């Protein structure tokens, strides 16, 4: 299929078929933007965890020791320095022990990933009434904060096949 010669409707239909195929393989869980689902799949597969139900609030996975993980991702252009993750709701409830932040390139290649303790997130996140939650920017210097663990290589090693 020549994408340059395809109509917008043909491209959208192809996108829908791709999302369906990824759902059938268990990589995606919803028909939404695949960034979040892919991030959850990669992290859970790397750690041998089962993701929580989509309706679960506050965290996306829990390990055998009872540690709770909130998984967020951002897909961005190489020069995009913003790296703002989706809103973190009810941050003061301490619903998770670690935030997993993953930065994907436009083609879904993992650029960077970090495991960030709750207290670091609480310290660095900014409340925003407009989004009814907290904003967290996954800036380059986050990887230098004590307690933050670089998990980039761990996630890159995951075989999606």
C-alpha cells in the first residue's frame, strides 16, 4: 500500500485495523491513543506484572510486594522539551508508590524511561485547577534526582513480538 497515494479515509481505516491488530495481540487495551496502553504493556511485561483494570483509579499495576505503579507516557518530537505527562489526579491521596514516566519518539521508540518515587512526584508536580489535577514534566534533570531510577534499558529490552 502506498501511503502517499491513499485517501484520508483509507489511512484512517488502516489506522483502525492496526489498532485492532495490536489489541488482539494484547499490546493495547483500548481503541484510544495507543501511547498510554503501550507504556503500560511495556512496563508490565518488563516486570512480569498484570495491569490493573482500566477502571482502576490511582495506579495501573501492582507488584508482588504490594508496590503500586502509576504509568504515564509522552510521545514527542526529538526537540520537544515540554514532556508533560497526562494529569495526575488526587496526588495527595498517595495512590501510587512510583510513577513510571516514559518518553517515546514519534515512531514509538523509547527515548527515556524513569521510575520516580511518589515523594519526588509530589515535590516536583504542579497543581493545576484547570485540569483538576497535577502537572508533571518529565524534564531531563528528573533522572538526576535522588531515588529516581533510569529504566530505559529495561523497557527497551522488552520483545513486543
